[in-house]
């Protein structure tokens, strides 16, 4: 990584600096939408395996995410360049 850390204090300072730089991503809508879609997809597969018609709702949510994401990018609410 290129970091020459000699003490615990330096390691804590580096961890704090990395967290501050990455916190914008962790608190973004984009990340939480991706997590929600992943959970819906896993839940949909489980419900489909169990034969529940609720799996259609879970998969519908995951598919609707693509359209919602496009709208949110168009309105400049999302700024992350992920696909």
C-alpha cells in the first residue's frame, strides 16, 4: 500500500483519514439502494424456491431499481458513476 506505519497512533490516524475520505460513499443513497436491491434479489430467490408468489414483488423491486436509478441520476440526486 505504500504506508510506512510505525506505531498504533499512526495506524489510527490513517484509519481515520481513510474513513473520512470514504464516508461520503458510505452515507450515499447509491450504496443503500444497491444494498436494498441485493437483499430483495436474495429474498426473491428464497421466496421463489419456497414457491411463494411474493417473489414476484421482490424481483419487481430489483428490476424497478434500474429505472429509478436512471431517474435519480437525471435529477442529479445520485452522483456515483456505478452501473
